[in-house]
């Protein structure tokens, strides 16, 4: 032995020295890398774009179809007991909803079981299911509608160990690394076991990695199985264990571990995986749910519960058995959990950009305060105004109505803007008939002639001068022939080809007579109409020529919605908004976007125009709304058609929503559609689906008076030719038109009885 030592001593010492000479510097380099990464351990956290929370209150409009769409959008699952957060039970028009806890702009809302009953298109009753206490108001957590990722495309939610169920923290160690609290980064017994298995198989078939080594794989190394990589893994694991305590290592692990994939987005950490697979917060998971996630650590693709439910079920039950064997759960819990279904949601919860047109508007409005790089992967919660049910109903209405156009459907595109009244919150936005397609956003960017949609603003200018004009004023629906700058003549005509002579302003607007409107606009002055439109701050060039009076101005559907929001908001200019507020990753509100409506200088005039637009719906160019069974809404609106029927428009509002629809072609060819035969059909289909509120305008500042249509003087209801019309208070006619003969006729008629 002494001889052998003398022979091999030099080579052995030389080898040890060489190894030490390499390992020590190498370990120092690795240690620096570990400290650089671990001392400032951070991840790119995607920003989440959320819809508005569903606001429920007794008496508020709501129907069963809409509520189900909202629950589906928020990934609620039907469950007979509705006990776990994120579930609901339905019995006819009655619902029990187990609301998840969520953080809103007004603070944190705890989990709560809510019972509500619907009837007559409204919420009839609302109460707390557990206490039976009547509720005056409740909100459901908002649906996640989009995600803004950084370059890493990783879905993650950072949590501390205290935020996780104790069973998950202890169960993970019981299944993956039972000696975690005692080893120093590597488990020699597990390594020897894996080495023997690999030698026997002639290839790498088994690993003996500790939780620390698994964390090293995710943070520092690739996913290969080379022996050199395993050596690096062991060295780094030893260094991490030397530098950091077990708590910090375990907390990094539960936030980093890869647990699934949806398209290009990787799901990391148990908190994100809980939302992805179950649609609820990790703190609400039960034993079976926890076992499923812990079991997936061994192979997220292999045990994917959506693609391989049977394999995932077997793995989950095996993990549950290990929980029982280690004393984490009792026999009763084991039996119940193993008998339960997987309980995962049907689809993943990583919406990248389901509503591209709306998200573009969100980005536009956020750019006033944030750069794009500040939004992506910043861990923000962006609270928007989108109503998922209204968006889906608008998409359905658009698809259905356009399909019913028959041959006229060929090549036709469309856009829809739906806003809340009077808030101005954008509830739905569709940029094209393929609503989920990226590309040209017609709702924001398609600037088209608006046709007769301009007319209410011409009449608003007139009615804002109550000493000169009222709805009973006469205007001559007579031919117009004006020279233009290019030497041609502008000779507009009525759509019916007729000339109607002296007409009342109300009839000219109700029937959308072009000549009367032009005559009125010329009398008022085109510059005044132009000035009114410019006052809305649309940032568009407004045509200074008389053709403006018939809608020769190119605006987008969003622009039109901004204009008509003025009437819908009772004569107040309300900016349209798509964002309510932004919250950072720590729950602090960074920005809130409130609305400051205009002063309302022409409220009475606005109410008169709104009343006139209700007549458009009742018996004018939009009377098909009443024919479709929506007369109870008392909607106000206006049809619009551009020259040669290239653009079909309708803008109309009820007591709680404004809808603007455009139908046309991108190549600007004629569609053979009027406003009443194209866009209006989409609007009707949409408002049949929505839980709409009837429009009941305030009558403050106006008074109703019976007048004689010919003379414009006061009259009585019994007089022939008498008509009841609204006037600005204090400006109704005072002179009376006698109709004694009518009274005699009435008296004689009674005598015959």
C-alpha cells in the first residue's frame, strides 16, 4: 500500500490540486451569479386588463341571458351547492353566486355568497345567502379580458408563503422533497438511487433533484439531462443553501415553478396556476385541487388535466394518498377528495387580446399617463369600462343582422360603439364584423360621411334660440340651388323626391327632410353649426360648406358616439372613457379616471331635440324599432345615409345605453342600404338582447302646449289641426287660436249621441 501511495501520490495530489484550482474559482464565479440573481430576485409580471365589475341592485335592469354571459366571462362554474368561490347555482330565474374576493378601485371586496332573483327584466331581490340579509348593492368580480405581457411571455402572480394554503406548502415538500428542511441543497440518497436507475437503463431516466435543485433548473439552467449540467445544478444548489434560508428558497420555488402553457404564454407559480386551471384564488383551493397542482410539478404537459384528464386524475389521487401517508389529511378527507372530479375550468384564463378594438382604445387613453413599456409586464391591474355581456351581445347582434341582409351582405363591414348613459363609459366596441380579428379598427379609425346624423345638431342650434325657434316654427321645405367653389351647382333633394312646402321643424326632423334642414341651416348660418361641432373637441376637420348641413363631414363611429352622448347625457358634454383606473402590484391606485361633464348650457334645447328624436322612433324614419316590439323603451335616435348609399348609420339611446352602428364597405362602393335598412337592424337586434332601461327624459325647463299647426298659436286638444308640442319654459305661444266652430261641432256630435 505504501508502495502504491509513493507511486500514485504525485498524480493524485496533482489531480486534487487541478480540481481545486478549477473548482474554487469556478465556485466563486457561480456564487457571484447566484447572488446577483437571488439578491434581487424579480420577475416580469404581466399587466391584467379587467372589465368593469358587474353592479347588481334591486330594480336594476338585468335578464337571465345577460347574467349567464357575465358569469361565463368571469369563468364562474355551475355547481349545485355554489359553496366554493367562483361557482354558481341556478334555479329558473333565481341564482346563488359564490363571489370571489377581489380588489377594486374602491378597496378590497371579500368573498361572499349572493342570492338574487330576476323578473321582468330586472333584479327583483338581492340578499346575502348565508345570513339572509337583504342587500341594496353587490358587485361581482370583474372578468379578465386581456393580458399585457413583456418579452418573457410568462403568466405569474407573486405570493408569500402565508398566502398559500398550509396543505400546499407542506404537501409539496411531502411529495417532492421530504428532507427539504434538513439537507443542504442536494440529497445524496436520492442521487444514488437515481444514478443506479440511470446506469441500469443505460441512459438518464430518473432524477434525484431536491426542491432547491428544481429551482436552480428554472432560474439558471436549461432543461437538458446532461451530466455536466447536473454537476452545475448541484453546485449552485449548495451555494443557494449556503447563502439563503429555507423560507426564501421555498418562496422563490412556489412563484417560479413551471406548471402549464397556453399558446405562447407559460404559467409559472402556484398562484397563477390556480387561476389558470380553477379560475379562483389559490387560497380557496381544496385538498383535491392542491393535490392536482402538486402532482403536475413532475410533468405539466404529461398531467395536463384538460388534455389528459384520466392521467391527471390518477396522478392527483396518488398525491392525495401521499398526503394521507404523511399525516397531512385524514382518511375521510382522502376518501372524499379521491372521489371528487378534477373540477378544472373548460378553458384557460390567459386572455391575450380577446377584444382588440376595445383594447386599442384602452391603450390610446392610457398613453396620456403611461408609456407602452410601463404597461407591459408591469404587474398592473387596469380596470376598464367594458361590459363583457354587452360586448358579446353586440357581436351576436352584428353577426345575425348582417347575415339577414342576404345578397346585400357581400363585402359589407360594420362597427359598433355602445356606451353607458349618462356616464359615457364605453361598454362595447367592435371594429369590424370579425370582432376578434386584429387589424383596421373601423370604430376608431374609419372616417365616413355621417349623412342625416348631423341634423339633430342643426336643430339644436335653432332651438338654443327659443325666442326665435321652437319645434312649432315653420320652415320652407323648398328647392335649394347653390353655386360651389368648383363652379358646379349644389342641388340637394329629399330622399322621397318630393318638396313639402311649409312644414314644422318637428316634422322636418322626424321625417329627415333634407331641403327643410338646409333652409334652416342657411338661415342660422353654416358657421354656427360648424362651431357647435368643433366645440366637442373631436380634432377633425369640419366642412365649412353648406353640404355640412346634410352630413358631408367624415367622422368615425366613436366620434359620432361622442356627439350623441351629449343628448343621451341630457344636454351635457361627457367625454367617453374606456379606463376607470390603474392599480399597481401592491394594490395602490396609480390613476383614477373620473368624468367631468360639461356645464349644460343648452339643456332645454337638448331635451326638445331628444323629444323630437323620440318621434323619429315612434313614427319617423326609425319607426321599425316600435314595430320590432321595442316601443316600451321610448328610445330616441336618428338614421343616417350618405350619398349613393355608401354608408348606413344609426345612433340611438335608451335610459341607460347609447348605441351607434355603422354599416358600409371599405372600398367605399354603394351598399344599397339606407340607415333604416342596414345599421338600424343591427341596433334593433342588439337592444332586444340588452337589459335596457326606458328613456324618460326630464321635463324640467320645458312645457307642453296644444297649438294650432297653421298659425302656431295656442289651441285646445278638441280643435281640428291642434297638436301638443314641447316648448322651452317661458317661450310657449301666448296668443290663442279660437276654434268655436270646432266646439260647436263637438257639441252637435254629442247631441247626436
